[in-house]
C-alpha cells in the first residue's frame, strides 16, 4: 500500500528488497505489508533554550549565560538524513531536542571558559558566532543543522557585571561632565567666532553686493551697447531687406509687364492675322471672284466675237461660193414647170432660197448657229 508524508516529515522503508533502506522526505512510497516496515522521523525546526549556569570564565569569574538556538534535521541532504536516521530513528522530538540541547550547552560552556566576562559582555556577536561555528560542526555529524544561535542573557550572582556597569556609568558621567564643559566652552568660542564671522560675512556681503552692483552696471552698459548695436544692425538689415524686397517686387512687376506686353503683342498679332483672314474672306476673295467673273465674261465675249466673226466670214465665203457661179455665168437658162414665177424673178427667188438656208448649212459645217450668235446676250459667269 502507499504511504505519504508532508514536507516536515521523512519516511524510512526497510525490509524485503529495501537494503539499504529507502528514505523519502515529503512524498509517498509503496510498502509491502508484513515483509516491509515504515518508520517516520520529524523534520520540524526545534527551538532550544540553552542555559549555562555559573560557568567560570577565563579570569575565574562565574557567570550564567542563556542562548536561543534553532535546529532541525536536514531532509534535503541525503547523507545528513541517513545520519539522523541512524541516530534518532524511533525517538520522539523531545528526545531529539534534548540530545541537541545537551550538545549545544556543552559547546557554549567551552566557549565561555575561553573568554573573559568583558569579551562576552561587550562583544556578544563574537560569542554567538563562535558557539554557532563549533556546535554546527559537531551537530552536522548527527544529521542536525543549526539554523541560528543568539545570546539572550548574561548575569552573575557576584554583581560583577553591575560593578562593570557602575564603572562604565561613572566613566560615562565623567565623560558627560567633561563633554558638557567642553561643549559650553566650545559653544562660547563658536558663538564668538560666529559673531565675528557674522560681522565679517556682513562686510564681505556688502562688499560683494557693491562689486556685484558695479559688475551689473558695467555689464548692463556693455549689454546695452551690444543690444543697441545689434538693434541698429537689425534695423539696417531690415531696411536693406525691404529695399531688396521692393527691388525684387519691382523686377517681378516689370517681368509681369513684359509678359503681359508679350501676351498683348501675341494677341494683337493673332487679331491682325484674324482680320487679315477676315479681310481676305470678305474683300480679297470676293474681289478675286469678281475679277475671275469679269475675266470669264471678257473671255466669253471674246469667244463670242471670234465665233461671230468666224460665222460671218464663213457666211461670206459660202455666199461668195454660191454667188460666184452666178456672177461668172454669161447665160442663164430657166426651165419652167408650169407654175410660179419665171424669168428673173425665178432666179432671184432661187438665190434667196439658197441664202435662207445658208445659216443651217453653216451650223452643220462649223457647229456655230449664226442666228444665236447674232441675238444671244452675253452672260456673266
């Protein structure tokens, strides 16, 4: 079956298959009933009141000392736990505490025997450290560690410590009176010195104040000069900057005017070009159209005149060709068909008939109508 224990306790299992015994500090362990045995040992901290009554010190003065020690069995160290189990397994906490107490008391007595009363009384820390050191080296072999040791009380039955106290008290009182007298003396000296230093400090303070006032005035004058100089420089720089700014503004204004003038010139040039185009569209092109119309009209008139002249010439030529045989004929024989005129009237009628057909013949030959040429009005293009 399983057995458990808290962190302030250790279990030791021995018996079948447990050689050496198993030690468990704060945990659990499985134990076979009847053939294995489990024992417990306390790991609690024990407070021991270590009293050593009437122990003679190195000078033979008997005193009694009481110390307080804190001890415990160390469960985390396996070797110390094994030693403690060998020494104290089966014992109660009281029995373990008694063994540790007797060991500590023995070491405390030994330390007291090697020291004087004055050493123990005046340097308790040294006494405690020696007891702690010696007892720890001995108790560690038992598996017990000394957590702390403190000297609680020192007393004796012979009033030795009281006498030491009286002497010390008398010395302290003496020192106090001397100290008081010296303090008063020193206080008077310091007071006089303080007054002197106060007066000197006052004078020095006034001198320093005067120096400071003088330095202030000088520095102020220097600063005023520097400030006025800087102010004048700043004013001049401001005026110069204003002038530069105005100049830049004027230059920019001139540049703007130049740009505006250039833009105006460009606009004027565009307006001139527009007006030229408009003039060309309104005046030149109509004039050219009129000139072209007149030229075409003149050309048509010329052509008409040429055609008329050609037609007239062609008519004259045809008439000449028609009349030529008549003018060269010496004799004309007329044959009558029995109707119409005869004789000269017949000849005249035949000629007139031929001449009336002459324009048609001319038009067939030349393609020009004589009647249209003579009566057709001139047209403008």
